[in-house]
């Protein structure tokens, strides 16, 4: 029985050792899975989280193996004691007149027991050495949990990201431009810089079960909230809240409350040159970190095939700038007295071993711009993620709407004034817009991927010409904003990345000529 038990423990430890020794291969295997077009950092963080869960399971299994080995050692000691007592009894029972045959039998029995005892001791010693090796490797991969004030655990995650770039042409922002602007008269046409303010840090908290639901919370911060008013203040980025949400997850239903990304527009192009705002955030990629309350329900149709319904209410924002730095006043959407509403449905399946998904969404929000001037903001959206070949994935989004500057459309412009916004009774018009983006991802190797993206946001000039002036509270009116990029991403490990990217932005003001800016950059990051 002890031999069988030792064999079982040996098999368990060898399995754990194999898992640990193949940990690096597991990391590479994670990289072979398709990268969703959502936030690439969070996708990598999810891979690291899965690996950490695997290490924790291995650690628990190793602990159980050690306990079983201790029990085996106790059994061995008991066996030794019994054998010693048995040998002593046999010695006392044998008289000087005992036959030679009886002595020979006793000696043979004692020799067999001693041989089995030695073999068992040798096995235990080998198991101890294997367990020590596995324990050292698991401890090397295992990280101590963050201490919290409660009994529930927390996990620190994020990315330390370095971006270096060179720009040709003017733009609204040097390190991650959103649209092109003309360079000031007499100013240089090119610039070079570097920044770490797009680094991110987050804390995930795992709470108790409530009514059968797993509870959790997550806070995500970056350093793109502005600059300190001091020398070289561009290097001292101010901490900024990105997202902070609470989750209640049942098997097929989830409730999310907090400031989160738009569930109506779940995808984004893959780019590590622009994390503070998603790539092409004002050139066809709707986005926003918006306070919201939503419910999600997942229907399992068949093995690998599912249908998801999401619905919720959102803070009714329209991209107005705050009037004061410390006091908050309602924006036009909030002044309507009601939230914005959103709903999305999505179908998902497996193709070429990866996920294929198709989604459709709708949005509505009423805005009150004072003096009985109302705008009904609305949008229809579609998104797709389709593996068109074993290593090639096509993804993207499209939208058509009105007054949705709060979602990043029309470069943050929801309305236009006519003839002048300085008059309280000046007529207004909700700005119609349409746009979208599409990305082709080629997984060259498990560690290298190539991405190409084109995008456009088109604010209808028919809503502007002959009605609106060009110098209102929101600055010059852009009719179209186009973008294109190509990048290569190299991930030698799931928590280490290098990327090189070329990006081009073309902006078309309604009342002036086209503007162009080009950016070449490299990114280096470590996830934790």
C-alpha cells in the first residue's frame, strides 16, 4: 500500500514539475491565442492573470503532495518500528536447539523486510528532493498577495510604458495626437520627444459572494491628467482616473456599476503608442470612460456559440469643458434631467480556433442647451471581429448618429451654433456624423504580430455650411478626420512587449485647407 501511495505521490509531483517546467511554454501558448481588439494592455493583463491562477493551483497541489509525503514518512516510521519489534520477537523465540531451516527462514524474512524498507526510504528521499525542486520553482513564479484591511485579497496590475516619437506637422497633442493642426507661423515643422505618462496602474479587489454572485472591483489610473507648473513639468504627469467599477458576476449574468469604457463600442485598434486615449479616438473610434450602470446576460446556444445582451444607463455627457476646476455644473445632457440609454447585442462563435463575433448597438440621450433648445442625440453602431484565415483577423466598428460628441464623434462636437454662440437665443443644430475603423491583424509568429488600421470620422458639412460660424466655443469645425497606421508588436513574453508604429492623420476643416501630421514611434513596456 505504501508503494502504491508513493507512486501516486510521485506521479502527482512529476505532473506538477512538468507544469512548472513548461510554464514558459505555456506563456508562449497564451500568445498564440487571438488578441481581441479591445484594450491591448488589458488583454495582456488577462493572460498574466490566467498564468497566475495556474501557478496558484500548482502551489496548492504541491502543498497537498507535501502533506501526503509527510503522512508517508509517518507510515514508514511506523513500519520500521513494527519490523524492529518483529525481529526482536523472532530472536527471543529461537532457542539454541532450533533447526537450521527455521533460522534460514527468519533470516530470509528479515533480509526481505530490510530490502523493502531500504527501497521505501530511497523513494521517500527522491520524493523529498522532487518536492523541494517543485516548491522552489513554484515559489519563484508565485508573488505574495497585496495585504488589505479586509480578509479579501487584492491584485496589483498595470504597465510601465515608454514611448519615444518623432512628429512631422502640427497636431493638438505632441505624444499621442488626435487630429492635425497647422504649425504656428515660423515654428519648426518637426519635433521629437519621449514620455512615460501613458503608463498605467490598477488594483483589482476580489470581494465576497453575494446571492450567488462573485463580487469584484477594479480601479485603473494613468499619468495623463496634465502637467505640473514647474520646470520640465512635462515629465511629471498628473495622475488621472480612467476607470473604476464594481462587478457582480453570476454564471450567465453580470451587473456592472462604475466609470467604465463604452460597452456600446467594445473594440479598439491595437496600438501601444496611444493608451491615454484609444487609437483614433476622434477619427472613427467612439470611446469614453463614462459612469454607467449596465446588465449583461449571456445565452449559450451550443458548444462555443453564445449570444449576449447588454443594456444600461450612462451619464448623459456631451463633451463640454468644465467651467471651474473644483466645482461641477451640469452639462447639457445632464441638464435634461435624465440619463442616456444604451443597448447592445452580440453573437459569438469559434472559427479557426479563435473567436468570431458580430455586434449591434443603439444609443439615445436628450440634451437641454437652455432657452428651450433641445437636441435628441442618437447613434446606431456595429462591431465585428472575424478570423478570415488561420493567422489573419479582421475587426472594426461603424457608427452613424447625431449630437454624439460625448462619445468622441465629430472631434467631441455635439452641436453647431448659428449665427453666433454669444447670443443666448442663437439657434443650434445637432451635428450629424458617421464614421468607423477597420483593422487587419496578421499573427506572423506566436510572438510577432502586424497590424494595419484605417479610420475616418465625417461630420456632415451640410449641417455646418450656411448655418454655423467657425469661431464658436469649441474652436474650428472639422468636417472630416482621417487616420491610418501600421505597427509591429513583438512579445518575447506575455509580460514584455516592444512595438514600432507609423501613424498618419489628415484633418479637413470646413472653412480652411487640409492639415496633415505624421508620427513615427517606438514603445517598450513591462506588464505587472
